C-alpha cells in the first residue's frame, strides 16, 4: 500500500459535520442545494435525474453529498454512517468505470476533481475500518488521477481549478510527484489566466468572483499545508475582496451582473467585505468612490456611509463592458444598474438556473438588460463593448462606450454621473446605413412601480420616489410586467425562482439619432427635468431637480459643465 495516510489527514481540514444531515442521509433523504429533497431508491442506478436538472445530476456524481457520513464516521466512530458511505462509493465505482459510465455526467469536468478529493480524504477511515479495501481505494484514486492528468479532460475556469485541486491531493496521497507537480504547473498558469493585476476574476458574474475567491483560498491552503510554494500569481487573488466590496450594493447584496442572483457576499474574510455587509458598522470601507476595472466593470457610489448618512442609503451605479462571450457572463456590455435610498431601482435580471427554459433564455439575453438593442436584429455572439473614454472631475464622472454588437451599425453609450445630484444622464447614439428601430430598455427592480406619461416615468417603491425622464425628440414608451408569452417582465430571485418586475422600453427609429435619458432619485418628491437651449451644435442643457438638488448640466460634444444659470 503506497497511500500516504498522513496527507489525507492533513488535507481533511477538520471533521465538523451537521448531525441532522447525517440523520437525513441515513433515512434515505438526499438534499443537493438549491434543489428539493429526494428519497433514495432501494437500488441506485446512477442514471437518476428526479428534477430534470443538469445541476442536480452534476452534484449527484460528485459524491460530495456523502461527505457528512465520512466526517461522522471519522470524528465519532459512527458505524452506520461509515457503512452507508462505503456502500455508495463502492457501488458508484463499480457501475461507472471511465470506459463505460452510466451517464456522461459521471466523469464530467469539476465533478471528477471534487469526487477524487472525497476519495483521498477517506483513506485514513478506510484504513481503520476496512484495511482489506485499501487496494481498491488506491486503484480508484489512481484511476481518477490519471483521468484528471489527461489534458483532453481539462475544463476551463473554476472547473479547471477544482480538477487541479483534486489532482494535487491525489498526487500527494499517492506519493506521485509527477501528478502533484503537474497540478501545481496548471495552477501556476490558471491563476494568472483567471485573475488580472487588479484582482478581478475572468468569469463575468459577480457571484463567481465571490465563489472563486473562496475556492482559490482553500486550494492555496492545501498547498501551504504541504509546505510547498504557492503559484507565482497568487498575490493577484488577494485583491479580489476589494473588488467584491465595490460590486456590493448599498443593501449588502452583490450587484446581479452575469450569472448572479441577489445574495450577499459569502464568507470572504476581509474588512472591506465586512464593511459592506454590516451597513458600515464593522470593517473598513475602500477608499475609492468610483472604481473602473479593466476586466469590464465600473462601480460608482455617492459614498461609503460618511457624514451622518448610512451606507445603505447611499446611491450606487454599475456599468458593464467587455466581451459578450465570457464564462458565466451575459451579452450585457453597456448595461446599467442603479440604487438609491435603499431601493434597487435598476437591476440586472440574474441567473435563474442552468439549462433550457424560456426564463433562462430571456435572463441570459441582451434584450433583458438595461441597454439599447435593435429590434429584429441578432447581436453578434462575440461582440465587444469597449470603454472608449472616461473622465473624472469633482463634479461628475463620465464614461463613453462603443458597441459593435450589430453588424454595420455604430452604437455608443455615454453615461454621466453627477456627483452633487447623484443622478445619471444616459445618451445612446445610433448610426446605421439603413433605418433601424432601437429599443432602450430599463429593467426595474421587483418592488418598483411605475406611472408613464409622454416623456417621463415616475417610479415608486414604498415611500421612496425616483424618475426616469427623456429629453429631445419624442420616444415611444411602453412597459411590461409579469408576461408569460413571450416571457418578459421578470427578474430572477434565486434558483428557479423569479419575481414580476416592470421593464420600461423607449423606442425610436431612423438612421442617425440619439435617445437622451435621465435617471434620478428624489428626496420627498419625484425628480423633475426641463431643457434649456444651448448655442453649441449637438449639445444639450438640462435642469434637474431632485428635492435635494436643483442643478443645471450642459452636455457638449466633448465636455460636461454645470453652469450657474441657463444661457
């Protein structure tokens, strides 16, 4: 026997477990979150798919659901728990050889790495309880290690990380330096690929920035335990908690960009994350009010809870840019979110689930996000929205984005945030060789209600007020809420959970035109807007009153100013 049991002991990272989870498993009840409970059949075929859900099958073949049994047997000598653990693991192994598994999911990437890890951690328990089975366990671990080492079996992004983690522990447990050194080589390359110099993860969903930080932290801890050197790029991931804090809305939840449903950051240990999840009561705020990340994110806010104002009452906005085809991302370059006075007025639609459904197709589409699209045209799957220009002054922050999503059509979006007024001015320009119908969408939060008029949408959430206003030539305004056919007017609130949420659309047609919009939160009233004339060609002037601020803003071709009086 060549298994290193001390490696398995070190890598177990403790034996804490939930007695109720063990009790449920022994009673034949399996819960793979976020899915409902399922009753184990008398004989498992390993082809089960009780909820017709790919994620459930994916988790089922990880065998991680058996881990509470291993922990109970290791920590407290629980005989029944060990018997059940061994029986199901042995049964899975016999019925799912790599050459002829019961289902493709048995050896899919990520699931294979997590299962390999479970097998390694059980070695001391098997040695104690069933020493005659150690040969079988070692052979099973080596089969997994050979599979994980095969470059053709490698996944991408976090799937590749879980595979490298499993291969590393397999190599250490098998005393095979070729395996664990290969795992470290892959981690060296992967961490630089997945984290840029600003500490932003390459997956285009904020929830996965949160999860990847925790996954990498655990994997690097495993390397530390073996007293080996961390990958050269490991310092990059240490910057991630600050980015996660910037991506957290004033209500303490992550902004729902990409495959992200409303949720707070998980258990990231950082004073920045602690601050944004405690309404500023604990931890430390980041220093920047506006942060631009080259990976494709702009996060801005009025403050971090200074000057007698609670953090939860600050104003927040986000802008996305970058490639449309990133892992766990949506084709949402240019999309906006906006929060203020404790209300998420403008939101991204979220994840909902993985698989095929009308809801998933909608939530992952360009047309469900708060940006401009061209009706009747299909955006390019490999489109890129570039952050062309950014300007920062004491009075405003400005961002200009160029969007090549529609062939032959030039789209630009100019977003201006007034520091004093805390409102957004959005200017969408369309230039096309042929006439097009543009639809500028605004996806509101579930709690927001609307009242539409010709150039204005009054927004309300409880006692709070906001306004979405349009300047220039008339646009055709419409709204949808909770519509099933076609599916629209919903946002995701969790796994296969959704809530009705009004979406407002402003439409305009032509070959060269712009749509000018203002989104503002009011203090004791709905904000108002009026226009004033300007002598500069293509420029426009607005007077915006929020109840807290009455401000003039002049938007020129290249410059934004705040005059004391209208010309």
